[in-house]
C-alpha cells in the first residue's frame, strides 16, 4: 500500500524506451518450465538524448470541479500531500469540456443562448471568485503551476478576457498559461474555422499581457503544426490531447500494447516545437475517453501503461502529460451524463473509488478523503526520472512485452525496466555499465494486472528496501523483472 512515511522520493532520471531489435520468441518450453525469458539491454552512456522536464507528471481536471471551493483548497491537506508527493514542480490544468460551458459570475453583459451537443455538458456552470481564491491557496500549498482554460464555444471573448484577468490577478505567478477553448475540433469543422473564432480571443487576451498556449485540440496533430506556424512565437507551449480509444473498446491487452502510430505523430509535433523552441504538452490525456474503462483504467495495468507512456513521450521530448480525472460527477457531467455515484460498500476505499471517474489517478472527494489509484504509482515511478539526460541503448526483449530506459543524472545511471507481459518473467542482462558500481533497486508490483488495490512501490532507500544490485567487472548487471511488474535501478559511480 502507499505509505509516504516509509519512502524517500528523489528526482532520478528520465529513461529512454527502446524497441526490441532482435525479438526471440519465447518457446513453449520456456512457458511450461517457468524459466524467465532472457533479454539484453545494451546502454550507450557515451551518447546523450533529451533532457526531461521537471514538469513531466501533471494532472488535469474539469473546470466544473472548481464549483466546490473546498476541493482545490489549501485546507484539503490530503490532496495537497498527494500532489506534492507526485511532483513538487507539477502543472495543474483546469479545463475540459466544462471550460467551454463555464460562465464567469462577474461578467455583467447578456450572454447568448448556449447550444448543447450530444456528448457534452447539457447546461452552463457559474464560476465565482471564491473558487479562484481557494485554487490560488492550493497552488501555493503544492508548489504547482496552473494552465487555465477559458470558454471559446460560448462565443463571448469579453467574458473570457475578464475571467483570464481574474485568474492572473488571483493566482499571480502560478499562472503558466491560459488556453482558449477545449477540443474545438468537436465544434469547428476544420482548422481555418477554428482560427477564425480563436483569433479575436487570443488578440484580446494577449493585449492584457496574459500568457497563452494552444491549440488544446483533440487528436489533431495537423492542427498543432498549423498553429505553431502561425502563432508559435506568441505561445508558452504547444498542446493537444490523447486517449488510446473510446471506453467501450478498452481492454488490458490493448492498453499494454505500444501505440506506435501516436508516437510517430509526437515526433512530427516535436519537429515543429523544436524549430520554434517551444515545449509541447499533452494538456489532457488518459487511457480511454468517455471517462475510462472500468476494470482497465483503474487497475494495475494502468500503472504499467502510465509509467511506460510517460517515459516513451519524455524520450521524444514531450515536456509534460496532464492526466485527466476528478470526481465521477464532474467528468460524467462534462460528457452530458447525469450519473450519480452510489455504493453500499462499508469499506472507505471502495466508497472513494465509487465517487471517482474511472480513469482518475487520485480517488475520493472532500467528504470521503483521497487515496492514490494504480495510475498514480506509475506516474510516480516515471516522475523519479525528471531532470535527467536520456541515453540510447539496444533492447532485445526476448519476445516479451518489455521496455527499457536509461539515463544519467548527477553522475548516477538510472535504469527502468517495465515488464507489461502477463505470462513471462524476464531476466535482463544490462551492459554498458563500466565505471558504475552498486545501487538500490525499486519495484512496482501488485497481485495481478487487474488489481485495484495492493499496489506496492518500494522505496529507493537501501535502508528501507534492503535490496541492491551490483555491476560485474565486464560492466554488466542482471535484473529479474517478474511478469506484470516494473523495476528501477540507480547505479552510482564506482570509486
């Protein structure tokens, strides 16, 4: 179980995921005998890859979540602690579908009738200054920055400007950027139509000196590239969203298979972002849209997916991933549903799960308190690697669903091994480690891939875990990673 008092969390290194170049297929004898699949990972420490941002692990919530000022509040100590433990330099994104249906209480002019759509909120929501003041306190308590979405779909730029100014005035330096509209691809037919309605908003908000980012589109890589060509110089970062698929199509095998097509799109965006010297963020992301898939998005498989997904993107240069979540009521309302959380469970943990959206990394609400979900542990593992210089390498996964990552930080070598295979244990011989000695070993485990609880992320302090590994005279170390688990190693320079 999660026990922050028994772990010492440090910033380690972002690790480079590498595709298997020589895929030996595990034989029937391997599986029947229970013998681990033999794999190799050759690290190339003389080369250097991307530097991973400290803001790698982030979270995203619906604007509707702000209508309860007690949620994002400095007095919500349990949530503050979970945010700080996840990332002391994180980025909170407030937006989602409900950002385009949010009315600023201080705007006094008449608003047009808001037309709802089938898969979106069915009414508008009123945001009051009290909620922004509470949010400012929460940001101060956590040390996080804020990305805030203002309405585009309502079509009243003056109200968006007033709200953006209020956010900047109240949260101050914690405001990283304002984004205009959420997934406008759902209500604008093409990029040119989006640009025509977005430009007056951007011009007015920029005139006040407020930083902006965008385009905060859904699965539209071409929009991001076109946006950078026009507005790159005027933005803090570029952004789009990601979901693997719709919730009805979610499954554990699907989630644990690499989304290589999306990784190719990320590389296209990073070419544009690098040319403009801009960071790129997934400002909203998670496993399956429409709130996630029960039994997939909220079980241990999501932890292994989340860690691997974050590091795969970090090695390609993505600055941060904001995993969407929040209460069931807020997410379901954003989808046009009227679902209310109901449970007769006596167990507090089960009640917290019941009131939470299926893909949220943190479960609970103000009344019941909060607890980490499986995805949280995967994010926590990946965040340990922030601030490191990634290294290339060559992985022979031996036919297993295995990824490997390596990086350097403060002279120490970081290795992460994620075994997403449901049936095969893997023994990995890691080479290229001459000059390094011993170091601690951390493991991420659970009873099974479909476990909702019982997730263990061991400490990286030797005194806590009692586990360590060492490098032999040939610069090789051996690590066994059981099926459906992950391991992390930090190797110090030998004296």
